């Protein structure tokens, strides 16, 4: 398993604490409200769904949601939530190998994963999403903006432009984690010539790509 996969596998039980940060509550509520209209009536493939926090919002209006993640440990937490009215199914899958997920999808959502994709892999990852969605469908991405004091500080910037943070789990285990913070311009260039709609909140960005 990749370092990133291993980190989130070990963090599964404490992951949801990130959604308790007081300064982010208003933006989280806005993001929870922005997502459902985008997937209304659609068959959604959720990539790197983690503990299902966003699955819950998607399921309020989607026709169905297949929530995938590399780790069964995060999906085990996701399975403890209640969803609806959409039918929600969980499946382990690699975000870079979406052909392994059965079904046809007219919406794909990946929350807080783009930031964990190496600059060198961005095009491959984006193409994987865009090739998996049905014609006329939409790819939706949301992620963090860097806000001093709210995010872990960036501790290393590689020659490639990739940025890294030092993180610690509750039991003290330490990890260096890739975490990139693209601007709107960078993101738009990464998925060009696709059309992008970009919404910027204080703590998060939301992009739809058609
Ligand atoms: C930052 S969390 C985001 C979880 C969820 N989308 C959210 O926003 O709450 C990143 C997730 O990516 C998963 N992950 C890591 N590598 C992956 C891969 N190659 N394919 C699919 N999921 C992966 C981790 O298990 C973790 O659940």
C-alpha cells in the first residue's frame, strides 16, 4: 500500500475530528449545501470517500452513490452512518484504477483527494475521472485552501512543486504527507481544455469539470 493509503488506514478512527474544527463550520455547511444540487438525480461514483462525511450530503439528492476508497478501515466507519434517500453502496477501489468499479456514472465526486495527488500524476488522475464519467456527466472536486493556523504548516516543497506536511496521529506516530494547494489557475490548467466552474470559500474550493 502507498504511504498515503497507509497513513489514512491508520488514521481512520480519528479522521472525523477534522470536521470538528470550529473555524471551518460555516464553510463546511456551505459545502454540504453546494454539493446536493450538483448530483441531483445522478448516479454518483465517489472516489476516496473515506469515512462517508460527503457521501451523506451526496445521498440526499443523488439517484445512487457508489462510495469507494482504497481502505476498508475508512469505509468501515462510513458504513456506520445512515444515508438516504439514495441507495448507497461501498466498495474498496484505487482512485487510479476506476475501471475496476462496475457501473455507469453521470457524476463523479472526489473530496479532499486532489491535494494528495503528486503534480506528476495529476493529469493521469484527472483523465481517469473524466474517462470514467458518462458523456454529459460531471466531475466534482473539493479540497482545502491553505489557511495559516488552520492547516498543518507546509514543511517541505519539492523541486516538482509538491508540498508536504508533517502530521502526527493521536498515538504519536508521525508521517510526512503530500498536500498540494492548487490555485484556480493551476487547477484550470491541469484539466484544460475542459470547462471548469470554480467556487472559492475561505477554507475550501469546489470545482466542477465538464
Ligand atoms: C483526505 S481523505 C478524504 C476522505 C473523504 N473524501 C473526505 O473528504 O472526508 C483521503 C482518502 O483517500 C483514501 N486513499 C488514499 N489513497 C487512495 C487511493 N489510491 N485510492 C483511493 N483512495 C485512497 C484514504 O483512505 C482516505 O480515506
